C-alpha cells in the first residue's frame, strides 16, 4: 500500500509526500499557501492526508491535522477510517491519538465489512487491539451496543476479531480477545469454511500457540463446522501434525481456565499472570506426552522435572508449597492467608471439561483449613528481595509484556518462571517484534 500512496503523492504538489515522510515544515508551508489542500485526497484511493499520516505512523503530522479540527473519521475509497489504517500497520501512537480525538470504533469498511478491531486482530498488533478495546469500554459504543457485543463484532462474512486472530496465527491477540469476553465457540457465517469456530481456523492456520490459548479457554474439540468436520480433521488435512495431535479428541483434555469462578474473574493482574503461566505450563507438560505419542498419565501438580537443581539455592530461601513441596508459594488464599504454589492453586480450581454449572455452584475451598476461598492474591514471599518487589510493584505492565513473550521462551522451566516476580520482569523485552508482511486485502484461505 505504501507503494500506491507514494505513487499518487508524487502527483499531488508534494503534499502527500510531505505527509508520508513526516515533513512538518513543508506541510505547513504548503497549507500556508492554500489551506484548502487540507481536504485534498489521492486520485484513486481517495486517501486523505489523515489516512496517509495514520498509515505511516506520522504522529506529529497526525496531531497537527487533528488540531486543525480535521474529522478523525474521514473515509477513503474503501470506507476505511484513518484508525483502521493505523491499526492495520500497527502505528500505536496514531491509534491512541485518533481514539483520543474521538475516532469512532464502530465504523465498517466496504471491503469486508470490518472494524478497526478486526484490523488490529487480523494484523496481530496486540497493543493497538488493547488500545481500541480500552477506548471502547468508555465510549458511547459500550452503552449503545454493549461492550461484549463490540468484542464479538462480526465482519461481512460473519467473522469475529477472534476468528481472524486465530486464522492469522496471532496468539497474543487471541489471548487479549478471550480475556475481554470474546466467545470461544462462535461460528462464522461465510468466512473460511462456513460454521468454523476459532478452533477450526487456528487448526487451519496451524498455530499451536493459538490452539493452546483456545483450548485453555474451553474451546470444544468436538464442535463441527457446517460440513461436519471437527478442528482435528482440519489440522490433519492441512498437515499440521502437532496441532492435530492436540486437537485429537482421544488425546488428554487440557486444563481449562476456570473463568466461571468468582475469585478467578476478580483476580488482580499479577496473581492472574502467575496462574495463567502455571496453566499454560501445566498444559505444555501434558502436551509433551501427547506429542511424543506415549501413554498419557494423569498429571499431579508436581510435574516439574527440569531446572530444579539450578535454582535450588534460591528455593531454599523461600517457602515451598506444602502441597507439592516442589514449587515456591506464590499465591495466597484470602481471607485465611494460607499459601500455595500457582500450580497447586490451579489444580484445585481447574476443571478438565468446562462445566459452568458445577463450577459456579461449588467453588473450591482452601486445602488447609477448608474455609471457602474469597480471593486469591500474590503471596508476599520472603524470597523476594527489595529489587524484585520494586519491579513487581512499579511495573505490572512490564509483567504483562513478559507474559506476552512467554510463548517464545520455550526452554524455561516452570520453576524458574514462577519462582519470583522479579524473574518475570527480567524476562521482559517485547516478544512480538513481528511485522505483518501480508498487506493484502483478501484473506488467504
Ligand atoms: Zn504446590
Ligand atoms: Zn486456609
């Protein structure tokens, strides 16, 4: 698309070139001479200067244009808004600025009937996705449409943002969407193969990480598309062997995030992070036997087999979990203040098969005192030194980033991952330096 823009721009008095390359001085000089040029659009695609600034991440120019009270919701030839283009190209500063200027998140393009949320999910820009979701929460859309409805908004062929993220192998976006109430078992209309669920599309795309996320959120391996295929058959057909193994209905069920439990849905960020990591790690342990094709044995929470020796000195300073005697206590049960490790907490709360009725009716109790669990929090362990605590307190955003990168740090033992908040912080650094290389309009299905 950059090609198309620059081509058109050369014919437009240098105006579009100046916008594309962020030359504020030239732009101001041009507008000084003729302020009506502000409303100029490119010849073919009818891109406004705002579109070009947004697509190219020219935040200074974008801010200047918005300050001149240019409508943030201008439409190009394909009825795309500047916000859609910024979300498509992952220009987070521009996305934030446009949202701040009141850009409408509920606009649909004329190509596929997609919103800015679809764009962010399709191209895998999780930061843009988050920004749009948090803006939607406080915008009139939430009131008029309902936030849950917005998260599950469908494009012209019935695809929700979750369908697109699953199909395009975007596990980070899959996670964020599920966390924000995306329906894990929604079927598409005409997108992909009719009746496909996000799990069918992840199977088609061949992303193990997406499949892990969806299964951990209770996606049903037995749900069929319109032609009667289960996701396993889709993965098998497209020769994604490892995906097919996980999706095979006869392989062991993964642990499922116990979302119906009140104290799980009200977890604070850090406790949630620890438990989610423990869940994914426990499921990866199960996967090992599935992928090896060996006989599967029911895992106890005490499954870690590697890495313990390396960290034994660290462990001796901290309090070991009194259930498994292997992991460090990271989770505190409230109100009784009993502590255990994240793995044991999950073993207590998780259900192999999602069963919302029983899960919400019989919440687990503390294994030490049998009192009912009101809340879970991060345990204040003696093992944390000052620096670790500081990291944990100051930047939970850092923690979140490190979680996003967890899928990329394959070899880390579960013990290391959970031993201290500080360790998570150090693991930081953005895992997702990926760039959407495919800028085509048409989905390659
Ligand atoms: Zn334990
Ligand atoms: Zn207790």
